[in-house]
């Protein structure tokens, strides 16, 4: 990303306002002919005069509405109509704090991309981050504060809130601030100041933080073992051997983009110039359900949740034996895993000590303490487990949360302010909690939607979308980000730090308006001047060395490098102490469900997470990477369990827990690789705000609604969460499953999951039991042995005759390389493509009818069988074939080949015969079956003006982001410089946290794609058809036992 | 114009074309070979005048209750289809059950099905004409009408299956102001446009030319009854036919030439339709045997549809004397032949797939036989290959209820053949991730039904307003001349005697007319000599 494309100016003021002015400003004066140079005769003069007077009358009669017709009085310097302006910012869709660049056009943000300078996300951005842009243009966002559900003004709300706080403080009542993880130094300081002020006024104050997806047990375990409750920063980029016990670190765990970027850091696969491997040498995942991370592992072992502790204990004991110490764990129940496997794991970890990493997603403190023990014994602390610069991405403490909930239920809390979380929807016992919130004297929610918590609180003081406000973040010490707004707030909203300042005890009691609330911008700048600027490191040159240049640089770059170890409140003061082995206790037994019962695993889904993505239609329609189900959650059952219950995909089952009267009905998804005694259900569904999606999609007589009127999308599983033992638990045991005999067809985007054809039909086919070669996997040993050298698949290419003259490319020949070994299937590219190319959302019914519109899809094929089942992901997009089968069959030449190798679809020439789609062997063409709704004018603001919105009846497909190609070509031409390799980045390439996608010029032998196209792993899908695709794939690499492990 | 009542032109024309005296034989006696040559093709010992009366009768009176019932039923079904199509065009192709993988299903299935039906007409008219199969005279008119209607039904689908049918004219290469935009001559869909329009045009011309003598007959019959629009129209469309020898001569020449032109089209149309599939790269479509296979299938289904219609018309319009068991027998033999060709094609496809060493091809056929739509394949095989084998037996060939049932089953089977080829190949192709299924919507079902409604409605109207049997041609194959000598001992003689004027006016072939007759169509001399 060239620096100069970004701007440090905040466009929020004058330029941002333009976004709401829809339609072109009608020019006031008509075209009045000017005096002719040749001189004017009488007739011409009279004509002109008559026309001028007429035009003046006509113009005078038309009074343009002011709010739609005010042009810029003076053209802002940065804004050139039709040219995008980029601003560095940061994503606040989750607390991971990835860096973003925001593309704005004419004052409105239209695309989020990863910031390549950001040290954590390294240019990647996940699906949730990509989609959060759509949340900006959500017409259901609150536009003004609410008092008991009615719109009010800020002054009135502030007056009443302050008055209530006064009363509470006066009688020494309890004030509680409940937030999600806040990583911003200013935010944290503001929260502490707010509470401190009121504490000084006599209130009993506390700040409680929790995360819907809690990692509280890790903090607690570190408190126990290291004397300091921190969440370490896991350095997957340094790990050669990764063993994960149920931590979905590539998908949803803590900071997936950062982890993915680290995980996919290329490392030498062996010695002597062997190829680099874009992943750790060995990754073993032991988990109950099939997670995104598990499908990417070299070896994946189904492990029931109740057995995790025992398994880790056994592993720790084996590692300790290799370390020559005795842990004295005493008598243990037999290991729930194969003994040989445990030995192998211990060997691998031990051999890679210092460069290995053990993680666990468990919320059991004992288990996490054992994980700490393992990492300590392996010497990973300080290497792959960074406790010095711990992560602030999950600061929730569930023990405090439990106390708060207890207080709330007892009615002991007088005032509560909730920000950034939706406890009524996210936590178990939501209804009780809602009632308790209602009983408090003051309850304030800062939700930007009418969430369940907002409905339970008296005041709702909406926060702006993160693109509308100044923010700062420091997700990991040393990575400080100041994020600028990119648009003026669309509603009358106010950020948390301004609200806290407005309600501060020092302001309270003064007359309204006499003391202005310090703006977020001022607060952040003041805080940074005082606390962040002194921590600056010399690595970045700040021209004049003053604060302003530091600040400008930080705003421009989107990230400031500061010393991690000073200033932050978890900094030097109490650094983690040495390891206390005595704090670790073995888990000597496993708990298993009773006969006929199952364990329940509640998990977050990519994109939706704990429900924060639920109100986003892009994310609802994004298929879960593993189940490929959209629009709702499912009960995942292993094939054996499904057989046992006599159910198949789409059958509704009733789930009930022992001792719980509630029964949830969910459709079954038969999930290979899942533990046989586990039922997995995704969290984050059943949110009240999702009832709006009932009308999504085209309306016609046979249409079935996405959700029934008033019903939410999916089933809310959060009542089954448990806050127990000081941690939010995502697992329950004693689940009974019964078939209801009814069905609800699943909205899946992939109906057949394997590369092998069905066995019944495969018997009739030569090599019918062999997987089709569309998505290839190599054993690491085979790769190192050079078994794939010589490009066997290229054999015979020269013998394939063609009737037509070959295309000749004198200039560019665009192409793409997709590295399957790097791709994790995280689906960020899918949403990125959707945002960039105005791909419509079609709704559940259309997905059931197999008509989703994504230009880029991720094919997921299961490989292996039984316990060894794994998956391979293959991003599939238009392959831009040289011998494109689609091009020959279109009767009207609506799809043609460009001189640069692109297969172009001409929308306004297309008559919609669909012959091209039939003849496409990759089935990547998408047809506009209907006119997809674009009635929501606010939501239409997200549309990319560079890409046409397709009408019904035309075919569409991936264009390799031709608008980006053209833009960069024009820039290069204007600058009279050759187009640099890498200057053009397609939307999918840009977002990929794993750097799996590379776009470039195949015609330039020095380009990255040209070199990768001759990689020993390179192949083209369906090469044998001689369609000559311009997209090549690099085979996946796994280090599996069956392929002779390295 | 002169008064034609005294000397019906049709009769004169008939005698001029292929009238041949044949010796009378008692029915159901003698060897089959003799039968086909010697037995009269038209039963009932008709005189030419009777033929005119029989054929013109349904057009003269008021429609029967049965006709009205049939008309309203089929019209109702057609209306449903019209509503469905209008809704689909207004709302979007999404109202069909297609999806990202299956881009064609009912639409192109119906298209190929109706084009196939449309084959029998030209085959019977032109090919059998050239092959001197004189039994065709009883059925060619209605078969040609059926062709036209079926091609109309077929042509509907390429139009309405488009995403933006209002832009359908873009597939026509006409000079336009869109710069270099032109049609793609590499696309089989474009060849379809040419093939179908050519076929329709020629079929319509051929049909119309064949109608002219009959229209003249009707015009002349109408002369003494009414002088309304009908007469004017008949007068216009009979092109001033005067029944002169010269007119006949030219007529016969044009007819022969058109038959010669139409014959290659029988082969070309369905060959080109099959190119839609054969030139693609989809396993199951990309098959070089498709052109002959599709042509045979088209003739097969067309013959079956002719049989269906003829058996109904024969019964309801009392045309048993014209469409005799012999006609049915001949057509069922053709059905049997084409069924066997189609069966061979099915077998060849499987053989080629098995020997192809191509796993995609093999899988496609495994899937076609045993996949989710395998039941369609077995319906197809049962209806198209197994059931027509009944026609090896002469008795079954003459069992009209059975023939009727089989003819319907064949059309069911042929519809499924196209459905199986199109959908079962599309639904599971190269990348298993995109494998999909297909289920029709109500709109598609209504559209399919609607084309049948259109077909039958149009056919019913045809039966009312035009002669369903080519009178002029039928008169050429009457046994009338032979009867003249032996009328005394014939049981039908008294009936003949009812209209004494007409037989007397029929001239015996003159030396001038005979060469024309030979050239035009008949094997009359050979037969006379036997």
C-alpha cells in the first residue's frame, strides 16, 4: 500500500457529511448561452435573452431541498470525486485489534482492508472485520439515546444519569461498570477515572470485564502458576510443533488473524535448500468437535471434553520423564488416548523444546495450569509463550463477573453501566439478569442496537460505529494504535469515553453545557501526549521529535511502536514471576457422559462468534468454514452418533440437559471427525435483532422466509452456558438427544463433502475409490523427497491439440496462485470479495435452493476416514481460462477474453442463457435469478461505486477485481512508471491473513506468480480438460504419519 | 373462377396425381407382402366425393360437445401456462428450480422434447414422400400441423429460458448500432436459432403448399353455402388454384422440390440441437454420437406423438377408413426401428463410457444409472427401449388401446431421456463441491403443462378449420377405380350409388397426366404392372 494514498486528515467533519446527501446536486442555473464571440445579431440576442429569462424562471421555480443539494463550499483537498482515499484505522469488531485501512469514496467508507504495517494482523483481516463495514450502514442502529425505550436527547439523558449517580453515591451505593475487553489506553484510563471519581464521592465502584468468548481460565492459571493473571501472547510464528487441546486458534480463539499470520509464517521445511513450508512442521489438534483449526492440523484426534484434563496430565508426565523430573502426579486413570500417540506427542514436543507450543481452549483452570506446566517444562515461556508482553485481547475475569451477577440478582447493585457486551443475550440466566438490571436504580447500556441488554436497561446511550469515532487500542503492549474516524457519525451517538466523561462526578452537578464534554479526540490526544508519547521507541523516525509529528505519524500509519514494558498498568509494576510448579495439580480422572447421554460443546462460529456478527447479513450468509451451513446453527453429531439416533442432515432433534427443563430443537449436521459422544452447537444465534432477516431475499410465491416473522435466526444456546468454578464454561455433560421426526432443510453451500465419488457409484468407475485431484495434498516427506518434482500433471500438455489459435499476450497476463498449504479456510476472502464486488445477500431460502451468489467460495473436502478424518480447503473462483469453455458457447458474446488474459463478463450484453455456467467445469459462475433487494438506501452506501450492481437475468463471476487492475494501471501510467509486481492486490488476496493468495502478471517471468507457477507444488485444477486456467494452486502439505512423518 | 360444384377440383387433382386402380382382395387374406402392395390404403371403398365429405364434415357443422370439452380443458391448461410464463418473466428465472449448478432443466428438456415431436411431420411428409410410402397420405397433413405446433412450443423455451427474454433479439445477427457487437458464431445456441427458424419456415411452407389443393376444394364447397370471411380467406389462401393440368404439374414439382429441401432438415435440426450438448465439455453431454442419436430419438418421439393424435382423431372424427390398421401398423414398425436405434445409442453411450478410461465420463454414467436421478434413467429405458419391443408382434401392433398406451409411454420416456441427459449430467460434474440437486417448481410444472395445453388447443383449432387429411392426396390412393368395375358384388356399392354424379365425372388418367403422377410420387406404374 503506497503511503501517499493515505491521509492523516480526519474526514469526519465536512467530507463525512456528504455521505448522507444522496443524489446529485441539481444545478441551479440552466445552461444559459454565453455571448457569442462572433458578435450577436438582434435575433440571436432576443433568442438568448428569451432563453435566459425562461431558464431563470424554470430554475427559480425549482427549489432543491437543501439537505440533498449542498455541494462542498470549498473542495476538500483530499477528496477527488471518483478517487478513493485511504485512512489507516483499526478494527474494533472484536478485541483482537487488527489494523485496517479504510477505503473511502466521496466521504463514505466502502471497504476495510488489513493494514500491512500492523505487527499483529500483518495485513490480514478476518471475515468479521470485513463485514463490520456493513454494520456501519445498518439502518437499525440506534440514532439517539433512549430513555425507557423512547428517544430522548443527550442533555436530558445525561442529567438524569448524573442525578441517579449522585443519589447512589450519596448513599454509598454500588456502581458497576460492565464492559467487554477494552484495549485502548485512553478508554481504560477513562473508565478508571470515571469510577475513581465516583468512589471519591462515596460510591462503591467496580469495573467488571468479561468476554463472551472467555479466556478467563488462562489468566487465572497464570495467576496461579506465575503469580500474575495474564493472557500470554502466543507466538505461532515461532512454533515448530504445535499441540492444541481444543483451541480453535485459527478460527475464533483470541486473535485468529494474528495467529493465522503467525502460523502461516514460512519456515524452512528441512535442510539443504528444501522448500519453505508455510506452516509449523507439525501441528496436532486434540478436540471434541471439528474446528477450523483441527481441519488444518497434521494430525487430529477426537477427544471428549471431559477427557482433556486427563490427556494433558498424561502428556505432562511423559514430557517430565524426558526432562528428567518427576511431577509426582501419583496414580492416574488410564490415558484416554493411544499410548503410542502420547509418547509421540511428548517426543515431538520435547525435540522441539523452545520452539513448541501447547495451547488449550479449556475453561478449566486446572487444565490451563497443566498447559502452563507443559510450556514451562518445554522451555517455551519467553519463546512461543510471551508473558512479558501479554495480550490484552481478552481481559475478562469471570470470577468478577460471577460476583457481579450474584450482586445483581440479590438486587445489591444500584447503578450499572454496560458497554460493548450484551450480557442478557450472552450469559446464562439472561432473563433473571434482565429483571435484575431493571431493578437497579440506574441501568445504562451503551449498545448501538436494541439488544436484549439494551431492552433491559432504562437508558440506552448508543456508541457510534468504530469507523465513526476516534479510538485508541493497544491489544498487545507495544502495539499502540490510534484509529481515526472515516465518516461523521450517521446518528446522534457518543463514544464510551465521551459518555463516561459526561457522567463523571466532577461534571455532575454543574449546569448542562457549561462545561463541555471533552471530545474523544481531545481525550485521546491528551492521554497519548501524557502516557504514550513518552514510551515511543526510536525505531520510527519522527521528524521533529515533537508530539504532533509522533501523533501524525501514528494516525497516518495506523500503528505506533512504543515500548511495551512501561506505562501500561500491567507493565513493569508486577511482571510475571517464576513458575510455581506446586500450583499445578493433576487431573487424575476423566468424566464421560452416562450411557445414552452426550457431552454438549458450545462453540463460536467464524464470523458470528459470540453473536457480535449475528446482525450482519454478510456473516449470516457466510458459510461456516467447516459445516458449510449458513443462516442458523445446527446440532453437529458424529456419523456414528447420527446412525445410533437414526437421524441425518436436516432432521430436527430435541436437545435437553439433565436437570434442565429447556429443550432446544436444532437441525442435525452429521459432522465427520467429531467425537462420537459429543453434540456441538454454535453460540451467537437466536439474537432478537436477527428477526429483521425474515424478509431477506427475493419475494415470490414459493419463497420461504429466512426466519419466521418475529423469530430470530437460529437457536440461542447461551442459556446452556455455565458460570462455574470462576469461569464461563462452554461444555456441559448429560445431554439427551431425541429425534423429533420433523425436518428443517439445512442451508448449506456444499452438498457433497468428499473428493471421492460416492462408494456405491465409485465401484463402477475406474479408480473410483481414489480422490479426484481437484484439491491435492502432499505428504511433507514426499515434498522433501522431491516426489512431486517434474510436474507430472503438465505431461502431455503439448499433445493437446486445439482448434483455435492460442491467445497471445503481448502485455500483461494476469494470473493468480492459491497456496492450499497456507489457506486455512477462514473465509475472510469470501466476505472481502462480497464487499468489494457488491455481491448480494440472497437469504436462507435461496441458499437452500443452492443459489448463493459468492464469487469466491471455499470448497471444503474431507479427507481420510474414521478418526483420521481431516479436511482440505480450496478457494475456488473463476479460473480465467485461456481456452475458456464459457466463451465459446455464449450466443451474444457476453463473455469474452481480454487481451490481458481475463475472462470478462459483459453484464449489459448478457441475455442470460446460462449456457456458460453449464459449460464451466469449475461451476464458479453465478446467475442473478432475481433482482436482489436494494431497497435499504442506507445499506446501499456500502456499495462499491467502481463495480456495477447487476440486474436480474445476467450472469456474473469473479473478475479478478478488474477495477483494481485498471486503477493501478492508470496510476502507473500517470506516474509514467512500470506497474510494479504486487501493486495490484485483489480483494481476496489483500484480506488473507495467511497470505495464501497471490495475484500478478504471469507474463512477467520475474513476478511472484510466475515464479510460484513453477513451484514444485504447483498444479492447475482440471488441467486435463485443456482449458488452461490462469489460476494455479499449490498443493497442500501435511506432515502425516501415513505419509512418513518428518 | 367457374362453378366447381359439378366437378370438384380435388377429385380431378386426385386422379391426376397418384390414382391407381388396385385389384380388390378380401381382407385378411394372402401374404403380408401382397397386402402392402395390393390392399387398398383407404378402407370403406370411398369415392372421391365421399372423401371430400368425410374430411370436410368436421369443419362444416358446429363443434361437438366433446370438442368443446377438449378445447376448454386444453385451453385452460394453456392459460395456466401463460400465467406461469408471464409470472416468470415478470419475477425472474428464479421462479424455476434451477440453481448454481443446474442451469438448464425443464426449459431445455421441454425444448428438445418439442423439437423432437416436431420431427415426425417432416419425416412423414417429405422423407416418406420421397421414399414413395403412399400410406403417408392419410397422416401427413395432421403430422405436419403437429410439427408446426410442436416447433412453436419448442421455440418458446429458448426464448423464455433467457434471463432477459426481452433482449432475445440480440441472438439474431442483424446490422445494429452497437459497434463491434455481433453474435457468436461459435455458439451452438446460435446455430439453434438458425436451425429452428429454417426448419419452421420450410415446414410451414411445405405444409401450406400441400394445403393449397384442399383449400381450393373447401373454397369451392363453400361457394354454395356462404360468402363470408371464410370464403374470402379460403379464396386468398388457395392462391387462385384452378385445378388445371398446368397447375397440377407445377404443384407437383414444387411439392417434390420442397420435399427434397425438407429432408436434410429432418437430419440437421436435431443434429444441431444435439450440438448444444455435444460441443460442450460436460461429461454426459460431450458425446459424438449425439447427432444421429438425437435424430433417431426425435423421429421416435414424433412418430409416437403422431400415433397418439391419430388414434384420437380417428376415433373422434370418424376417420377409421382413412387411418386404418395398416397405417398404425406401418407407424409402429417405424417406432420399433427408431426405438431400437435409440436403445443402441443408450448402449453405445455406456460402452464408450466404460471404455473411455475417463473417470469423469464413467462417473457421469454411473450417476445417470444409479445416482439421485437414476429412476429417470430407468423410466427412460423402460419406455423407450423395452416397451416398444412389444411391436415385434403383429397382433400387438394392431391392438389400438395398447398402441395408444405405448405411444404415450414413449413420449414420457423421451421426455425423461432429455431430462436425464440434461439434469443428471449437470447435477454432478467435475468438482464434487458443486454437486447439486434439482427439483422443479410449480411454475415450471405449469409451464410444461401449458405447452401441452398450447399444443392441444392449437391442434383442436386446426381440426376445426383445416382438413386433417390431405384430401387431394388421399384420393390418389383410393380403391375407387377398381371398384368401378366390380361394384356389383361389393357390399358398399349401394353407398357409392348414393352419389352418382361424382364418379361419373372423374376422368380416367390421361396420357398427359400420367408422367406427372409418376414423377410426383407414386410407384403407380410399377404397381400397375404387378
